[in-house]
C-alpha cells in the first residue's frame, strides 16, 4: 500500500516537470520574437529643431548636453529647443491647459484695491456742534416759553424772559448822560453797560428808543434740538449759570463697531456710506472723523466715529 502511494506520487511529479519544460519550450519563439522590442520612453529630439540642452522637469536649473535619465529623479530628461526659449521671465502655459481652465488674458495695471467692510452703528448728536446758553447776570425768570427737551428749535428762538434789576439803574444813568451831550462820559457809560452783561443789541435798542430795558430774552443762537432747559418761572438765576443746551443738526455722528481684526484697515478721512432702515434706498456719504482709543471687551470691537451731513 505504501509502495503504490509513492509510485503514484512519483508519476504525478514527473508529469508536472514535463509540462513545465514543454511550456517553456513553446514560449521561447514568442519571447525571442519580442526580445528586441523594448519600450523607449526617452524623448526624441525633432530633427528640424535645434536643441539647446536637456533638463530634468523637476530640476530645471541644471542643464545637460545629451539625453538620458536624470541623476536627480528617476525620469527621462526632455529637450529645450531654441525656438521656445524666449524670455526667461515670461510665463508659459500649455494651450490645452489654458483652454481647459478657461484662462483669460488681461493687461496689468496699478491701482487701489477696493474693499468693503459692512458694520452696524448708532446715530448720535455731533457733540462739537453745541450751543450752551448761560445767564450773563443775576436776575429773576419772568416767563418760560413753551419748549421742552427734545423740541426742534430754529435759530434765535426765544426760550425765557429774565428780569435784571441791576440793568435799570445803569440804563437810567446812560440815558441821562446821553441827554447831557457829554460824549466822553457817554462812552464810559456805554462800556459800563457792557460790563454788566448787557448784549450790544439791547444797548443799541436803549440808545435808540430812550427807554429802560431791564428784561433780557434768552434765545437759541443756533437751530437744533433742545437738550436741556433748566429754567422755570419765578426762579432766581445767578451769573454764569447754565440755563439751556442746544445740539445743532447740520451734521450727525455715526458710532460704529469695527471688528478688531479689521481695525488696521480704517484710517481718519476714509470715505464711508451709511444706509438707514427707516429710509430704504437712501445712501448717506460721510468720512471717518475719529478712531476712538477704546474697545469693547465683550465683542472685541473698536469704536469708530463717522461724520455724516444732515
């Protein structure tokens, strides 16, 4: 039994060996027929074009005088022709690549790169356009005109009437000197009226009419919004006391919050545009008037002031 098994194994081994030898013998003619055909991947230089040198595309700064494999990369070197050398500073793109990418040519020009930064802001009064009305001298408030903080006033709008008893005696003396005809004393009396805080317009009115004017009407020197009115009928006012405050409306401030990362692109005098939700389609043009030295610790924004004409 053992003998038979070994004999069968020997016969199978001999058969396999004969099969391998026969296959090798049959394949010899085919392999010998193609043995001389070796794929040639070396670039062939065109016969009608002059080759300046050969180079490795991955290391173009090194030039070689004959083709072959690059000593830097395991790849064939390619020729550089004389009719394609051109300017070394020129940029060349393969035409097929240009078409596939949709590349377009344009002339290079120098200019300012326009950028837009959209931020939000809050409108506020221009704190430089403010009129403060003070009492020139002590007196009593006889009348307060129907105004309240927040009202829009015109220039020279009356605010209150103040009785100044001190002016009555000084004006009587001035009128007496005027009747006497002494020009030197009249000039001195006129100067004393000015020192009591009497406006020049009121002095001229007394001189023209010859009547004592002991009442002073406080008026707003500019048109704008009445921010403060600190007088009531019957109260006493002291010299230099602030009685009213008016904000002009010729221009307004827009306080905007600029992100910290964009703060470096903002400069004083830079043009700005504002659009208000209350007036769709209206564009207000202004300029950056100040970059305030303060930042918000919560939003990490810088406060910038834009001045807009009103």
